[in-house]
């Protein structure tokens, strides 16, 4: 978990997904509590074991819910107006590799990152390399054994 005072910048999609996760966890929590009440009415050995398992499941769900609610309490939407001249968190960038293949990413906070959906963390190696860059800059990242190189062609 990030520092409890740090603002987390999210896209509209990220904010919606986080709220959805909180709602889902709240529903799951209520369902488990309901199941526990039903188990309280029984007295056999198997039901007591089932109750112990439900209590453990409830603890996990409540911990996840607390984490998500904490993220949500510190979350703010990306600023509406971003500088299209320089890459910052929230920027959508288009990059071209050496073979001419174009990729498009949005830089987001790590909680929202999903590279398969085109959202990369601003804290990732590529994200850190992109922050502050301008159009036509060539970015390199990787290890001493394997370097990746992309040219920044558009920022929005």
C-alpha cells in the first residue's frame, strides 16, 4: 500500500473500476455475514468448521475492502487539461519501435495499471523513462543485456 497521505491520480475508467471493486467487496462481505448467521443456528461439528472457514474468508474480504476504500479516499481524477507537449501521469502516448510498429499507452498510477488494456504504471521502467519527455524524443529502457528503444510520436 502506498503512503496513506499520497494522492492517487486515476482515470475515469480507473475510478469507476475501483468503485465497482468496493461495491463488489461490500456485497460479498454482506453475503458472508448472512451465511455466518445461518451457521450460528446449527450445532454440529461440520457446521462449526464451516463457520471457522467463513470467518477466515470474511477477514480476507474485509482487509481487501479496507485497502480499496483507503485507495478510494485518496483518489482523484486526472486533471482535465494536460500539457500535450510533455508526458505526465494521465498522458496518452503513441510510440513507434525500430520496426515501425506503433504502440499506445496511457500513464497511470500503479493501482490502475493494466498493460494488456494499454495502461502502464508511471512507476514502471518505461513509465519512468517517459515522464517529462516530448514528441520526437527516443526513449530507452531495459537492462544492460537487453535495451528497448521507442520514439515518442504523439502525446494527448
